[in-house]
């Protein structure tokens, strides 16, 4: 299984971008799908996840929307009202529950999102 993320770029404050993460194979086989981001000099953080419910980081609630399209096996992240502090490399990730508490995670190459003030 491979994950191919795309959709990053440069946008002004208040603008919008949509990130896509194409998964080779059916995304319905995964127990969870998520977007993370990592700003320069900071640890990677969870932005949004779906699977057993939808969750968002407080910093993006009301501005970001995560969705998954089973028909084209793609995970999306719609980002509106972008702020300079949203500047980061974004990563998609799949999660599969294995035996017991074991988990399998796969990561996609992150697109860079830059928000100018």
C-alpha cells in the first residue's frame, strides 16, 4: 500500500487549500485515517482524524474538514481561513488494528503548505 499526498502550496492569510492523499488499494480496509503536520522546529502534531468518529485539533476546528472518499480511495483535508501558523509540512496516515493492541501505520509524503501574512 502506498500513500501519495498532494495539494500543498503558497496561499495568503484567509485563503483555502485542499490536500489529497491517494491510497493504492481500498481505504475501507483501514480502521483510521488522519492528517498530521509538522512545522519547522516543532514536533509532528495530529490535525484531524476519521474512523470511529471525526476529531480535530483545537487550533483547526471550524476551519478544517477531513473526509474520505471510498469510491476513489482518497483522503482529503479541506483547509479554510488559513493562518500563518498553519504553515507546515502535512502528512497523511493510515491506521490498521492488528492483533491485540498492535497497530500498523503507513505515512504519505507530506505536501508543504505555506501561508503568507
